[in-house]
């Protein structure tokens, strides 16, 4: 995969979509004349190494799957899609690669970004350069505060706190009355701290008595968690809340099991564990954990034909199962397609629509993504379908899946336009 996609010297690759548009003559379908011979270039920024490398690869595979399907059915507005891939690393270097995609490669749209820190830092540049950009998993939040409340060129993901809100609700639904003391082990940056705070706020709102007996804040990607585990063991909590989500999560659970913290007696709430699902082996991951899968449960029993097709394709090609980053990437590509073609229709053919016209087309658009329905709000914040449940060993895999599975649309899990997150959490009509 890496050898095929990345030119080592330029840290980039060009992926031409499979399928042709020659059967759709531009004039016959009302497409602009440019559709006859000019590819539509989409820049992708995704991590390819480090603790988020596998996540970036999964997202890229979802984007490629989307492009393959799009090109086989005529492209976008009659134009074949071509991906130009750059690597997401730290904020400074990733922003420079974004500039390169826009200024040198002259892409029509930029998609990608997994890291909240990178997306926060890059967002002002997106607006400054007036480049249509759709984040997979990134937001423009500083913690839960919107730094760009009225973006014009940037479209971002659902709020990071969606999964924390849903996991908290499931913990109350399944565990209420079964715990009195709680502990947290969360990554030491805004995502982890906000998730932990949201969990406690919802316990308070629903009148669940609890006492915090330990708080652990390992740096992102810390692999030696022995001191953190020792502190948790000494605190003897009834429940442990953890929003670890990278390679450190299975390491934590394996070591926690060895320390006697994962023998089934302690309740666990893990809102973002789905990133590491195939590494959460049955031998050290107990049943009954609240387990977040975000916007894609590859094993969902009532999955759509589209999801079933993708999971089958993914396993056949990569001998693995996808996580939600594939869904986020697929969603981004599909709303770009739908918004562009809406703009073409509104314009009535002729010249290709301007960026601002495509942006108007994307606002409010609804599509079917891999994990279910999704839409882009008028304030450029995504709404998607979320999945979480309790872990089970009753499956054909060597890792845990979820049963039962709860499903909620993000309109139930994130603040409405213009509202403060903490105020919304106190006043929203939230149901278990």
C-alpha cells in the first residue's frame, strides 16, 4: 500500500480513480464542457505513520472506495476524480502541505485531518486561502469553544464530545446503581479532559451519586502506563472512564488485565475504543464494557447494503476490518459530490460552479454514508449516525464486538448552532 501510494521524496501520491466518464457526454447530461477532459483533483491530508498511522490509512481506504464508486458512475459532474495525497503530521508541517495542495497542485477541494490539534491550527489558514476544505475527524474547537463560529470555506466533523455524551448515557442506562466510585484515565489534552468533564456533568444531571477517586492524564501515545495502572489499582474504583483511542488503548487494557483491573468486576466506559477494535482481544478485554464505535460498526447486524459491500471489500483487500475513519472519509467525499452536483444543477450547466456556489450546495445536503445517513448543517458542522454498545465475546473473531448495540443520530449528542456546549448539556432534552 505505502509503496504504491507514496513517493518517498515528495511525501505525496496521486491516485487516479478507477472507472471512466466517457459514457457520459457532457452535453447530453447538462454537465459543463470542462467535464470532457479535466479531472477533478481532491487533496487528502492523512497520517501515514506513528500512533495515528493505521487510522489515516483506514480513512484513505474509505476515500479511495468512494472515489472508485463515484468514477464508475460518471465522476462528479462528469469529471473523473483524482486524489493527491499528502501526509498529516504536526500542525506546522501539515499546514504547509495544505498550502502546497492549494497553491502548487491546485486541487479543487481538500479533505482529511484526524488530529484535533492540527485541525484547530490549520482552520484559520483554510479561511485565509479561501480553499474548500472538508475535515474527516477534525473540528475548529479549542476545547469545546468554537474558534471559527461562522466559517465560509471550512466544513468540519461532528463535535468530539458526541461519543463522550453517548457513552455517558449508556453508562447511566446500563450501570446506574452498580457503582459508587469512579476513576478516569484520559489523554492529557482538551479531548480527554472534556470527555471526562462531560461524563461527570451527565452523571450529575441524571442524579447518579459518585465519588472521583483517581484521575490519570498520560500524554498522548504514552506506551508505558504502569504507574497510571498502579494508581488506578490503589484507588479501587467501581468504574473506570477512559477516552484513550490510539495505540496506547490496547496496551492499557492488556496491562490492566494483568494487574487484575479487567477481570469483570470493574465497569469500564470507553467512548472511542472503536479505533482499536481489532486489537482489543478477548483474552484481556472483558465483556460488558461500554464501547464506542463512533460512526461505523463494521459488525452491525442491520447494516445497509452499502456498508456490507464496503466491509466485504475491505476485508477481501486488506485482511482487516474498518473503523470509523473510513466512514468519515466516505462521508466527506459524498457530500462534496452531492453539493457540487447540486450547484451544477442550480447553475443550469454551462460554466463549472464557483467554490462559493459549491459551498452553498453542500450546506444542508444529506447523503447516505457507510455507517448510515449523514448531513452537513448550515453552520458547516456534520451530523452523522453514532454506534455504541456493550462488549461481547460471542462472535467469530478473536476480539470483542458489541451486543446490544445502541444507535443515535448526532443531533441528540451535540450542541445546536451557536450554543455553548456546557449550557446545552445542562438544558438539552437528552434521553437514555
